């Protein structure tokens, strides 16, 4: 019995994932922006409370600054939960702009003249938030909105508007340089990783050729000797079974070696074919995550070959006729294939070192493509074979 699950996401092209520098920059910006918004509002409240009250409505101050405090709390919670989305940053710009439009009720004229107003500080924090969290064009648009609101609401003429322009240009340019440099660094790292994987794949291809030569010696030549010596009759089931195994080895070995970048293949389809191939020996229930699992062809050959050996061991040693095969991409981008059975199990430490199955067909096969093969079993507790390959 073979079960094959394909979810609604099958066939969809996966979106490109951000690189390490993108993740690091995003985390840093998130923490700094939350601190900037909450700290800026707190500083504005303190400055307003201890500042001069001439011409200022304390009632308006209480309502407006109380609303700003509530907004800062909401901003921090929303940013932690969903990130710095465009809607959240736009809402922050709108909230600060509303406060700046009613400065004449909140800020003393003398404070504006002395350039000690907390409103300019609040406007600056909003500009910083926009430049850090958004793209360059969007950040500039938000900064223009804040600056326009400040110029409209300031109770007297002031030269502090130039500060807002300078801050906008400097921070916007700085973020452009950081994102551009991070993108280039990610591209260099990705290229090096690709070259490293290519080298491992080439090594795996050569090792696979040596393995097939060994298989040819063990199966093809043995079958020919049986026929030549007359040890079996022409219609013998043993001869048919051995001949089919030999043909399978020849067909797999006849694939011409690839040059350049190996083409990606769907590991799920390979495992589906493996389940059909092994159906006469063991029933394999194949489960995937509902999306194509694309890996380089040599890696798919290694994973499928190791899974084949695990299923053979289930058929020969477990005492059960069914196994579960699960393929998925786990955290960190690691392609993982598990083959589990509920059979009699065994003690891996008691397996003789000369046995080729676990050591050669599973562990060494996975090592050749830069992966690992682990066998977890105990008497009476079944067996789980875990194959892992870093999916890039």
C-alpha cells in the first residue's frame, strides 16, 4: 500500500528566502525601532511635564500624550507579533503627524524659539522609524509627511525644519548602503555554498560509480555464473529474481554522468517510485509536506538509495511488513527523510563492523553528499532511520 499526499501548494514556485544578513538586519532594526518609539514617547512626556506651561493647554497635553503612550505600547506589541509592516509604520507616521498639527496647544512658543521643543524630537523619531523599517522611496514619503505636519503646526517660525531634512537624507542613505552591502555579502556566501555543494555532489557521483561497480560484481556476474554453470533451470523463480536485480543495477549504472550543475529533481516522486519498487517486500507509506521537495539529482539518488536499504532491513529483520517514510524540510532548511517501523528492533552497538548495510549503504552514502544517516533502535522498540541533508 502506498499513500501519496499532495497539498494545495503543490506546483507553486517557492519564494526566495532572505539571506543571513537580511535576517540579522531585520532583527536589529526591529529591536532598535521599538526602543526608539517607546523611548521617544517617554522622553516627550517627561519634557512636556517639566517644560514651561505658558500658552500651553495642560488638558490637551494630557489627552494627546496619554494617547501617544497607548500608541507606543500598541506599536511595540504589534511589531513583536507581526514585524514592522508598511501599515504599522504608516499608522505611526499618521499618529505623530496629528500630534504635530496641534503643536500650538501643546508646545510653548519660547521652547520653539530656544530650540528645546519636544515636538521636534517626536518628529525625528518618526522619521527614523520610517527610514529604518521601509524601503527608500516609502521612507522618504513618510518623512515628507512628518516634516509637512511639523511645519504646518509649529506655533512660530523656526530653523529646526532643516534638522528633519538632514536626518531624513542621512538615515535613508545609510539604510540603502546597509541593505546593498548585505545583499552582496549574501550573494557571495550563497555562491560559496553552491560551489561547496557542487564539490560534494561530484564526490558523491564518483563514490556512487564505485558502488555500482561493486553491485555489478555481486549481482550481474553472480547471475551469469549461475546460468553458465547450469545451477538453476531456465524458469527458476530464483533466477528471475536475481536477473531482475541485475537489470536494475545495470539500468541505474547506465545513466550518463552529468556535467556542470546537476538538475533538481522531486525527491517525493523518487520515494513514490521506491515504494512501488519495494511493494513486494514491504508496504511503505510515503508522506511529504504537500509541496515538491526539490534536491540535486545525486542527492536524490543518495537519499533514495539509503531509504531503499532501510526498507530492505525492515523486510529482512524487523518481523513486520509495513514501514512509514516521511520526507520534509525541517527548521534550518534541512531535508530530512525518516524510515520507521514498529518491528522487533535491535541493538546497533552489536552490529558487526564488517556489515555493509548500515555503514556503507546508509551512513557512507549520506556522507558523500554532505549529509548524515542515523539509526535509532532498541530490542522490542522498533527502528527509526533518519537521513539528513542541508537543503541550502
